[in-house]
C-alpha cells in the first residue's frame, strides 16, 4: 500500500513540529534535482513516510539541506497556521534577500509506503534476542498508529498494538535505551497480554497476568519478566510471532535492483539446503530439530526502498536466530549468514 498526496501548509507545519519535538527534523537534498528536498517523517521496517518539498528557485536560494532545515525550524515554530501563500519572512542562503518560505515552496507532498516487517531482524542488544525482535516489531505497529493514525494499521495490528504498553514485555528492549516509562503497563496492555496468553494456551501465564492486573507489584513484574524469558514462556513467544506474521503479510515486500533480488533468492535457497542437510525440518524461514529442542528462524535486514534517506553503509543481510530449548533453560544465539552491499 502506497500513496502520495499534496499537503497544506498547516499539515506541513504540524508534521515539522512533531519532528522537532523528538529532535528528528532532517532535510536531504535530491542530488538529481537541486530544488527538491526530502524530510524523513517516519522511516522504519514497516513504513517509509517522508515529505517532499519542491522549492521555487526564483524565491528560495538555500544552498544546502542544513540551511533549509534552519529555515523550516523558524517557520514551523513562529509562523501562524495558515495556508500556503503568505507568512513569516526567513532568510535564504542569499544573505539579505527576504524569502517568504511559504510562497517559496512550489509544492509540498507526503509520500507513504507500507511494507512487511515480520521477516526483519536487528540485533543491537545481546541476550533474549527472540523476545527483543518481537518487541521491536510491536514497536513498529505502535509507532505507525501513534504518528500516522488508526487508519495506518490493519485489524490484526489493532489487536496487537497495545502489547507494546505492557511493561514486563517491553523490558526486552531491542535498543540499549530502556526509559523508566517503559516499565509502566496500561490496562489495555495487560488485557492484550491476557488474550495472547489464552491464544497460546498458557494457563499459568494467564493466571499471572490476572494477578498482575489486580496488584501490579514490582516482585510480580520481575517474575513475569523471568517467565517470558524462560522455556515456559516460549509458547507465548511462538504465538506472538505467528500473529505478527499474519498482521504483516498483507503489506508489500520491498524490492531492490535485479542484482540484489537475484542474490537474495540464491541465499534463501542456499540457506534452506544447508539447514536441511543438518537434519532440520521446516520451510524457509522457520526450522526446527526433530526433537524440537532447536528452533531456528532466518531473519533479514534490508535497506530502505528510498535509499537516499538510509544510512550510506546499510547492507542487505541474512541472520540465523536460533533458540535452544532444554528443560528449565532457554538460550538464543544469532549469527550472520550473508551480506550484500
């Protein structure tokens, strides 16, 4: 699902202010069209949403993206919320030339594309990687709804989104930051966890969650964290993974050059053959040993489809995420299988 639409000055200003609030306002100049600039709004594995500003060269003489960013900061913070065509004066790079930024914007558009995210894997933090990956994917859903609205998520995602508001699950942050507010659980988060516990037929977890709803003590929170990370919590993780996959599948997958796509298909076949030769059963990307003690999922790390807004060093990678289950113990390990730049 993709769309591109023209946006008003008021809508543009609103989005710029949201970016300023989280210190995320950036501008990138199109190397092929010097009067076109891109502003990333929400760029993730699940959505690429960015603003496109086409500037009138007769009215705006900004030399680079940094200068436009400065002008947008002034404009979005000071200008009244009116329509394109009149407003705050700002200075372009041509010092002394008054530039009416609103009239200098020949066209402002928003481009948004939704993508599958269930195949993705990023491993920034060691330990409990199987849980951190799921929390990361729940975060994609939650951010889509927060920044783009309820219409940005489908019905299956709507049933999962509040899981990102359950503190003991969010403890398994995919990044090193783990703010205090992430430890708090909403009632919706607890209820969503209870439903998923029932779906995974984990009666013990369901009882713990009912107790936590009545008395969300620190001790019970720590017990839930330990439970989710143990072999006893793995059935819940498997059910969550299945439901995330169902929620993500309706979206399009990213497509790259023929060279990259051909390489990726060859790697998938090579990995599948290699795992089957080890005696594992299943089909890409899910495999397990015949005794069920080894569970493997092959994950991928992809660049953005809009490469201009991605890290220049970003590559396409395949990882093997393996969870080893033994009675009373669970361990996850990750290794990189292939990489293409």
